[in-house]
């Protein structure tokens, strides 16, 4: 069973309740949960690629952690960042590699 997303409500529920509900119920509750079309692993790769391309590193960090949980290996994340360096920019890749090193530091990460 997929764990219900509550980050929107937890972080923004009082300030922006409609945004929080859309985040938790629609984005994560419906779009991310629809694994018949794309697996959570594939969605994580796509999301990390998009966030890195835009230079949205705080969100990339959160989604890179989720990608690791969804089965994306360190080797795959390194390949993603290397590939995107040529399309999104070399400085963005350097910054993304800092996140890869921080997130994929546990013994046995491949």
C-alpha cells in the first residue's frame, strides 16, 4: 500500500490549504500513484531530470531522496546528471553531484 502524502498539509496547510490539498491529493495521490502508466521509479527519474534542468535544487534534493527510496541507484543518478549536463548546463550538473554525494553516501549504494 502506498503511504499517503501529507507534506503539503504538514508544511503549508495553514498558509495555503488549497495548494496543500492539490499537492497531497492530486499530485501525489492521483498522478504519482498511477503506476499503470509509469512506475514510481520512472516518475522519480523524470522529476529529478526536470528539477535539475530548472536548477531547483531544494526540490531536487527531496526528490532525489524519494528516487533512492523508489529504487534509483547511485549509478543511475550519476548517469542522469552526466547526461543532463550537456542539455541543462555544466554548473547545474556540478551542483546536482553535490546532492548525489550527500544522498547516496551509505555503504552499499551502487
